[in-house]
C-alpha cells in the first residue's frame, strides 16, 4: 500500500460513544456461568424462604342484615328506626366491623392478646387451642408484655415456669383497664416450679394454668406463652377482616379473614358475627329500654299518689259514715271523673312535651329519649322527628369510633340533627298550645260540674272528691302498667337484624400463601437481572479493548494481523515452535507487510524498516519485535533487531547476550556498529541491544547519529525491526517514525485502553505517524467478540483453532490438558 493510499484512509474521528448492544449481548452470553450461578443462588434463597414461611389460610362467613320493623305503640313508630332501609344499615355494619370499639370487644372476648407457642423446626408456632394446657389470667393484675414465658411439664401434675430477664424491670399490662406499667424482675435466668391449678402470683405473671380437657401432658415437653399489647392486637385486626356483599345481594355480607392459624380465624369471624348481632340488638332495643325507663318512673309516681289517696279514703271512712249519694249526683260525679281522666291524659302529654323540650335544649346525647306514645301522643310529626333524631344520634355515636372529632362528617350529622331538632321544637310548641286550649276547655267543664255538686253537704263533697282522685289514680296506674307490659313484650320479642347465614368453619381449606411459585419467579427474575445489571455497569465502565470489532469501531486504521495468546517460557516462539498457530500468525503478518512494502516507491536494494510500538508497557511490543524479526530471518532475509527502547530494554535476555554495549554506546560515540552488533543463534538474525540506560534517551534518539545508524543498517540488512518505547508514555517513538517504512501498533486485547486509540487516531490524523497498522495481541476467537470477521486476519486464534488449526498447526498441549478441555467442551 503506497503512502498516498495510506493517506487516503478516512481519518475522521470514529463514533465510539454509541452503546454497543450486540457487544453487551455477547458479553452477557460469555458470562452465562455467572448468570446461571446467580439464578441458582436466588432459587436456593427462595426455597429457604418458602420452607421457613408459615402457610397462610383464608376462611369466610356469611351474615345477613335484615330490616325487621317491630311496631311499638303505634303503626307509625318502630323501635329499630331503620331510616334509609337495608342499604343504610349495611353501610353502618360494614363501618362498625372496622371500628376500634368493636374489635376491642372481639379481642377481649377471645383473649387474643395471649399466644400459645411451641418451638417448630424453623420458628415459633402459634398452637392456640391445640395446646395441652390452658392459661386463665387474672385480668386485675399485670402480665409481662412481649417476653416469652416457658412452661416445661415435669409430669402430668407439675411444671416449671422459666425465662431469662435482661435487666431489672419489665413492662406489664393490666387487661382489666388496659393500663401498662413497669415492675421489678430478677436479672438473669428465672425458674420456678408449680402444680397445675396453683394460683401463680408474680410481679410479671398472674394466672392459673390447668390441663385442657381431652389433652395429654407429656413429661419434658416445653411450651411458651406470650402476652401482647392489647391496643396493638386490636390494630392488627381492625382492618384485617374483609367485607363485601355476597353474590350481588346487598343484604348478605361475606366476612373474610386471613392468618396462619385456622382455629383463630374461625373464632374471630364467629365472635365478630356474635358481637355484631348482640350490639345491634342492644341498639335496636334502646328506644324500648328508654320508654320502659320513662314508664317505670311515671308508674312509681302514680303508684305513690294512689297509695296516698287510698290512705286518705280509709281515714275519711273511719271518721264519717258511708253516704248514699243520689243517682243524679252519682251521674254528675261520673261525668267529673271522665273529665278528670281526660285532663290527666292531656296533662301527662304536656308534662312529656315540657320534659322533651328541656331535654332537647340542655342535652347533647339524644339517644335516650322515651317514646311519645308512652303518654298517648300520636302526632305524626312528633313521632317522626323523635325517631329521626334518635337514629341520627346513634349514627353519630358509631361515627365516633371511626372519625376524629371536628371531622366534616360530624359537621354534617350535627347539622342534620340541629335541623330536625328545630323542626321538633316548633312542633312541640304548637302541640303545647293545642293541649293548653284543651285543658282550658276541660277545666271549664269540670268547674260547671263541680258547681252542681256544691249543693251537697260538705262531707259528701269531700267523699266524692276523694273517690274521684282514687279512681283517676287507679286508672292512670292501670294504663301505665299496661303500656309497660306492652313495651316489655315488644322488647323481649325483638331479634337482632343481623343473623349468621353460614358460620366460619375449617373444612380443610388449603393455604393461599405464601405464593411459592411467585417467590420462585421473583428469584428467577432477581437472579437473572442482578448479574445482568452488574454486567451492564461493568460493560459501561469497561474502557479496555476486547476484540477486533471494537478496534474497527473506534479507529479507521487497518488491522494488519492477529496474534493469539500463547503460554511459553520465552519470546522465541516462532523459532522454537515453528508449527504453532502463533508462528503462522507472524508469517501472515510478514505477508501483509510484504504487500505494503511492494507498494512503496523506495530503492529495492535498501533494507526495509519496521517500527513496532504500543500505547503502554506490557502489550507485547518486544514479543512481536522478536518474532517478526525471527520470521523474516527464517525466510532467508538478513534481519536486524534494533533495540531502541532506551528506557526499559528487554530484547537481549532471550538471545543470551548482555546489555553492556548497545545503541546508546554507538550514539554517544563510544562504539562502532560492529562493536554493538551481536550474532544470535538464529541464522540471518543479528541484534543490537539498547545498552545501558542513558539519562537523556530522547535527546539521543533526536541526534543525527541515529539517522546515520539507520542508513548504514539499510545498506547491510534486508529488514530492520525497530523495537521502540511505548507511544502513549513517551515521545521517543514519535522521533523514530521518520525512519520507518511501516509501523505496527500493538494492541493487547483485554488490556489496552480505548482512550489510547483516540491518541493514535489524533497523531495519525495530523500526520505525526504514517503507514501505521494494528496488530492485535492475545487474540482469542470467542463468540462474544469479533462477530462478522471470520478468518480474515490469520489462521489459529487462541486455544481453539477449529478443524483447520488441528490439521495444519502443531498442538503443543499435554494429553491431560487436551482431555480435560475436551470434557469441558462436551459438558
């Protein structure tokens, strides 16, 4: 290739910043063992996690929410006040299940703050009712929180209570009022023996342990109990129960709960339904209870009046004789009694309305209002308003368990209560005026009839008056007694609006978790993507050259040849192993160089020069210099190997010559060429070593003596190989390019940095180096690099030469090594 042709090569800066996706892919494929190991480790970890996780189960129960109207006193009144129908009640039930108050009742009823534990293979297991013993705690005394108390049964009558304390105080909780406080404990191990049924009274534990019916106590068996913070347990269950309509029915709810112990799930769901039913019945009977309380207070007052009147009548009869009242006066007296009863009825209504008005104006809890019908009030507006106010008051009470005071929800419900209360107060005022008119009319009628009786003697008038009061009180007593009986019957006949359709039950349901398949899938993903991520990071941060494809992508300078990695004790591979693949690589380089030299316009009688350099030390520059020189010498060319690396000389060692005299001695005028030239044991190959390391190597290489030396060597030798310093470290090599007909820049794969190619490109672009080509050292024919190049640059690359390498090249591997590698390839 001529100088002009070299100059015609595109010297534009290659685009080396784009991401090499195929290079990354092949890099990952080359590290498939790492990925496989990572996946294996991830799967093992997933397996260990799976076998250590407890199975998770899910059970469910069904409850129905009915809207049973139980008429009370009148057809217009209902004790349950189901305003909004079933849907409104369903919403309230769903809210109630998630309230802290409801879950406190369930947890407290089941003692779920206490765990029965046994040591399993991988963890502590909650055995709940499967434990052979039962702990009945004293709720009025403190129980230690968090600490596991061991129970070791000595026989079926005795056991040891043991634990180890760290410190001198522990926190306990009194479950009667849920208060917590610290108590002193003995520091270190604690062991104490008890008999079953003994009352254990310790600062940190107060209970009685008994044998569970139907269970056996095995000697030396160990169990543990643990007490948890009550509020923490409540919080764990508060939102754990799932609630949703069942099969599209708005009146049937499905309750679901997940956990590790089926028996605990069953008990919690069934206790939830039972407590809901009980609470709802109490709420439903609230109106009847308030009414009975009001009737009882009125009945007590009437009963007291009746007793006083009877005593007054008895006293009057003792003092006076029995009178025979005329039929006319008896009729007048009966009429007065009828008016008095009406007056008493209207006065009772008025008293109730006054009491209700005062209650509405002075109280904030409106859930304790008695039924208006208990005093005979049948005004529809009053009945409806009272019912709505009570319903809203109960709704507000339920809301207190789920929302904070000051919430917009409270503002809305208080606004509705106040609006309904204002309407009721206006209705009460109007009704009171109507009753007042009726009372005035009754009083006038009573006054008329009392005037008719005024003609009777004084004692007869007194007798009739007492008799009328006694009859009125007896009538009122009978009415209140009847109403109380009616209210009691209705209350007793009430049933909860919540009924269990399908109770929770363990029917052998399989576990729903942990999702072991998902864990394995996650392990596969983590095991695969984790090494891929690190490979990606390493690939991005890797700035070394790994293959010829990267060289061609980063530089337009041509690749002259490839030299495979070869393990040998010295650099004389071509001479001592002429049939090896590496030797053939150097012959290929020689052929390519001959093509370059033929294109150059130089006197063919003069020897050719070849400068071999690299970016840094350790890239095979000296190795290549020696073997290129050797391959030329073996071809019959009279060859000179000139050591111009004055800073770090190496070439003399392989030829068993000393470095006492060399190029340095010639350049400073101490020795002639003949005096520094050494014959080697390789025919046609002479060597001039660099000689002793000078203090000014760059200045020596810039002197005219080096020019004279090269000119004299051209006359005497066919081929002069210049072993120069690294181009990337010092400028010495740049001074020598003017004497080279061709330049080889050594690139050691997996060693040379990509940035060095940018340096060579820059010097080549400005013309500081010419006729330069790359030789790739330590080349290995791998699938992750050099895709698309085939066999364009040599014969055998690396350790695996293929059928061509085995047929034409010497295989110097020991039989054992070949067998091992053949086995690994097959594996």
